[in-house]
C-alpha cells in the first residue's frame, strides 16, 4: 500500500473488517487524534469523547505531562523484565502504596491480569492463611459482573456473549445478586470455612452503571471481616477519581482525595486498579494489599515480563500526580451532579429517556425500549453525527463518561447535544 495515500474512514473500516478479528462492534467513526476532552476523525471532524476509553483517559487525551513522562523514560530505559532491578520500580511502588495506603503492590499490565492476580492471591491466602482444604477455595462474585474476558473470569460471567462456547469453565466461584446483602450473608453463613474472598465492583459500569444502596459496600466489607473472608474491590473502571472520589468505595465522601481518613471509607483487603492509573498512555494495572495477604506470593509464583517495567512506572506515577494536582476527583464530583440534573430534566420531558443514574462522571441514561432494540445504538450514531461519542451497553443503556478535565461550559454544551439528539430522534 502506498503510505502517502490518504485513506478515508470507510477505507480504514474496510481494512480492519477484512484483516482483524470481529471481536468488537465499534461505532462507524475512525479516530486519528485526541486532546483533552476532544477527538478527531481522519476527515478532521471534531467530537466530544464521552466514553474516555472506558475510563482509561480520565486525565484527558494525550495529557502533556503524562506523554512527557513517557517520552523521557522511553529515551532512557523501557524494559528489563523482573530478572533485574530497575531504578523506577521501587520508587513507583513506594509512591503507589503510600497514595492508596497499602503495604505492598504487585504490578501488572491489563485490567484482566489484575483481576486474575487478585484471584490467585486470594486463593493462596485461603489455603495458606485461612486453612481451606486444598482445591476447595471459593470466591463469591456478583451477577451481571464485568471483570474481564480471560477464561477464568468468563467462567463466572453471566454475559452469554462473553461466556458462550468457551468452556470448560473454571470452578470455584459462587454468584449472588448484586446489591443483595441478604444473599451475601446467606452464602457466607452456609460455607464460610471454604470461602476465601468476595470480588465486587463498587459500581457496575459495564452492566449499565448500577450504583448500589448506600450501605451495600460497607455492610459487605463488614460481613467479610466477620467471616474471615477477603473483601476484593475491582476499581479498574470506577477508580482514579472517576466517581468523584479517589475510589468508588469511598462512597459519598467530599474530600475528593485520600479518603482512607474519612469515616465512610471502606478499605478493601485487596484493591485492583487499571485503566486511568496510566492515563490511557500505556497499559498498567496493579493489585494492592497489606503484608499479611501479599506475603503468600513468593518468587516464581506469579509475574509478567512487562509488569513493573520502567516505562509503566514513570507513566503511572505521573498520571496519579495529575489526578491529585488538577483536583480531578473534585471536578468529577461537581460536574457529575450538574450532568445528572440536566439529564433528569431531559427524562422529565422525554418519553425516550426513562432514567438517569450514576456517580461523579460515570453515568448512564436508560432508553425506553427493549434491550434487544437498536434504539440506543441508533441514538449513539446520531450523537456522533452531532459531535459527541458515546456507546450503548446492554442494549438500551447509554453510558456517559467524559474525561475528568472537562469544564462546566463544555459539559453544558454536551448536555445540549444529548438533549437535542434525543428530543429530535425518530426511528
């Protein structure tokens, strides 16, 4: 192919369709540039990004400080593997553990790897510390969860697309309904001796931004502690300021930062982070726990060629500094309230939008149609034509999650686009 030939969006979509596996169903938009809250397609059309790469670019596209850290480190040292020490990892580990108030971190690359790592740590702790008979450890999960798409993770998924025809499935997981304390209590009381952990998303993002009752996380953590079960928080999508506090398990605290000092803070036994921990510049994930848990991992028992590489360490450190320095948790909290107020006004005057829910700048609007309909998809196509990118989930739910660097003026402009699109929509 002549590299000087200017390819259109249609050309590029056809190439991808021909040569790439069809494991995604993207909107018909081909992006080539991003800056802050904006992205541009190959024809130069400008859009507001209201997906943020599923909350990986909370700090905005191509944040200059984060990209600068990437470039500087890339010119020096990118990868050694963990066969040797490097001069970035220890500094990053100290920064990260102090930032989130844990003793230890096990660095990985992707969110799914983080979840797999947490599962392994939890099971090993169950056998070596709790005394669960070998091969009998169980982990409780919630229905409608989304923790990734590895073989183990899809084994406890309720999504037929993620799970179908990928068996045999990994045993050792017991699902309960999300936001159901009674179900959790019953499961723990039935077989507490063999239960090692409870894995939960503080807010279920992929399921449609389901926000649990105010007491759910706190009571779940208390139940786990009472039964000597590890409380594992998957904050890959909800963490790093997305919901208006540093972590979603911080609930409705107003500090917007280090919520471990707040009375409402629920401290998990194991914390899983990913996505925005690197600002979308480089794949980084992390599993944090205290010594009493993390010490079960010994040399050779878990690892990754790229986990903890110098490039990742430099990028993630800077990405977290940006969250703190630019007070992005506080901005997400303030703008999220404005967004839900605007969307509620839309719901009140539209038969098409039936419900808005969320926290911070992780929100969803439920479309008044069946999950099997194409209405939400068609609305998102029209939103793109009007200059705003969002994506439906579970058929009739549209998730709205812009970068946290958005201004109030920009937010109102986006709300105007959403309102205009939905009010003027016709099938």
